[in-house]
C-alpha cells in the first residue's frame, strides 16, 4: 500500500477509493498535507483528509467506482515530484439517485520519505467537456462557458 515510486500514488488512491478505505487514502498523505476538492473545500491535515473521505465514501460515493486514466510524472529533483492523473468517477449518488459520469484531473505533489513517497498536496478538478471557464450568473449559479469559438480567427 506504500508508494515506492511517485507514479504509483494515483493507482493506490484509486484502489483505496474503490475498496472504501479512507484510512488507506489518508495513509498516502504527510501529516500536514493539503487536499483541495472539486469545489474548493480545503483540508489541511491527514486526519481531516481521512474524515472527509470516510464520510464521502460511506454516503455520497458509497456506490461509486473510480477509474484511472492517463498519468504524467514530472520529477522536481531527487525527492519531489508532481503527478497528474486523469480519472473517471461513476456511481456517485445524490438523495438516492445515481449521478452521471464525471471526469477529473488530480494533481498530486509528492515527496520522498526514505523508500516511500507521500502526498504533500493534492487538488482534484472536474473536467467539463467543451468548456473553457465558468461564469457566475445573476442568480449566483456557476455555469460552464466557452469563448474559443468567439475568439478564433
């Protein structure tokens, strides 16, 4: 369950998620690590990361499945790296209804600790197909927007 290479972190995260093991997810993080979820909620230590995922995996994501896609490793020297990972999430529920498929991009900032790698910081971002940005409307609701067609020559 310990990552011996930085690029193993995303698969270990997915395996722990699909096994509903928030303790295994938390074990991938340093004590004072950060995790920012898709709506900007920021957990600032391993225990809070555990509690948030423990709740989520029992309630919101209890029937979900996370699938790992493309991984890109960017070493930042001998003992630090950034790992980008695309993922797909299915089976999320809201008030008993199963939501549609979500695509995400995770950014794992990791550090070597002896013969293992741990997360220093992680950010999870939803991928919105066909969108370039978000716009907040007059009612305060965010909606995806695409300007590319308007600015192309």
